[in-house]
C-alpha cells in the first residue's frame, strides 16, 4: 500500500440503537415502553391523568386496562406517587378507569 491509500478505505457507519424508555405498571408490575402506558401525575392541584406525558410533577404509569387501574387504586398508585389520594382524586381516577376497556371478555359473553 502506498501512502494516502488508507484514507480511501471507507468505514461503515455505526448503527445506533435508539433508546426506548421503559416504565413499570403500578397495577400489574409489567415493564413496557413508556409510550404504551398512561401517566398519572401528582401536581399541586391534585392527582391528574397526564395524556401528554409532559405535566410537571411526580408520575406513575399504568396500562390502559381496568384491571391494572383497579389494582393500582387499591394502594399501589398512592404509594408510587408518595401521596394519599383524596376522595376527589379517587372519584376522578375511577371515572377515567370506567372509560377503559376490560382486559378479558366476560365469561357469560364467551360461552354464548
């Protein structure tokens, strides 16, 4: 090889793997990508569902399933947010939970 030939050898570009943030559902403890979960945030005004994922405050994550929300509202959510859920917070979260789909169909429906 002559001098200068080394600069002609092209190196392959390094393929970078995009980092995907992971979060744990406080209801079922399953770890999934952050974008697949719903964020609940503790703010000065109270506990809110953060659909944008950008509200300031301490957050916790849950699946968009009633079963996870039911388990979370029994105590795991309050523990994750490091706050006691007020009656208003609980009512608001339960109303949101009632809009979510059930994880599995009712047995009565499946046996038809």
